[in-house]
C-alpha cells in the first residue's frame, strides 16, 4: 500500500470514528448538562477501538515510512560528516595528528571513566576519627555546655 493512500485512509477513518459517535451522543442527550464531555469520552473510546481493530495495516505502513525517512536522514547526515572529518585528517601530517589528538604518554585524563586510578586505602590509625555522636555532643547552647 502506498504511504500517501495509507495516510489518507487512516486520517479519514479516525476522524469519522470520532465525529459520528460524538454527534450521535450529542443528539441523543441534548438535555444532559455535561453532554459534550460524555460525547468526547465515548467518541474517543470508539475511535481508539476502530483504529486498533481495523487500521493495523495503515498504521504499520505509515510507521514504516516514517522509520525509513528518519533512517535515511540520519544515516546520510552522519556519513557526510564522517567523510568530511576523514578527508580533513587525511591532509594533515601524521606527526601533527598524533600531537593534537592523543594525550601524551603516561598522562591520564582525570575524567576518563575507562581508566582506574589507584587510591591509597591505608588510613592513619593514630589520627582521631570524628563521628556523628561526637559532633552531636557539641552544642551552641551555653546552658547545656555548663552542665
């Protein structure tokens, strides 16, 4: 099925599946105070059910066309940018590329998640440890300090 035909069929049937029940409920319940709200709820449920049960092939055709269009656009733009970058680096001297793109030997960037940095886990046992209990004992109230 052609994509434009699927769009037209899907749109027209969805509009009719909502409009017809909406108008029928509005005509059948003219004296009810919130008849428009009841009509919207009923028409939405019927429109959703019709779409789910009878318009599967149109939904799949439209979804496939959108997916192909997005993949073509993303792949084309990405491939062009990659080619331009490769062409740019192909004209540079090899020494200049090595100096500008790679960090010096032995240096480790601080925020590199792939590099593990060893930390000294030994703690000095002579140093006093502060605890939350010790911090709670110290108060700013002079009356409680005197006692």
